[in-house]
C-alpha cells in the first residue's frame, strides 16, 4: 500500500467511527493552523537530521505546552526544542 492509500484507509475508518457515533463532533471545535505541515521537516528546514524522542508529560504540562504553542503559532516540537536549547545553554553540566 502506498502512503496515500494508507492515509485514505485511515480517513475512511475515522469517518466510519464518527458516523457510528464513537466520536462526538462539535462544530467549530477544531481548527487547522495555516502553517501546519504534517510529517517530517523538509530538507533545509532544520540544520541537521532530527530523530523522534518520546517524552511523558502530565496532562496539565501537555495542555500548557499546547496552549503556548497555539498562542505563539509554533509546533509543539519547536517549542520543546527551544526550551531544551535555552535550558542547556543556561545550565551547563558540571
């Protein structure tokens, strides 16, 4: 299966779940930011190769992060990278 057909299959499953009542759809509850691009950064968007890292957050920390990212119109991953850079720059290891 191609990536496009995988995506279409996921959309179809989600549509079926919504139609069957598994999800409550609230009009106007979701908006897609105009600068949102799914997937990995394109070549040239970052100076070096990136790798995923799973991080566990409390629900309140995740909500704070998401709110900040939305207010500043940045992806959460960009906010996290900037926070790491700032912290490590001001707290060098002994």
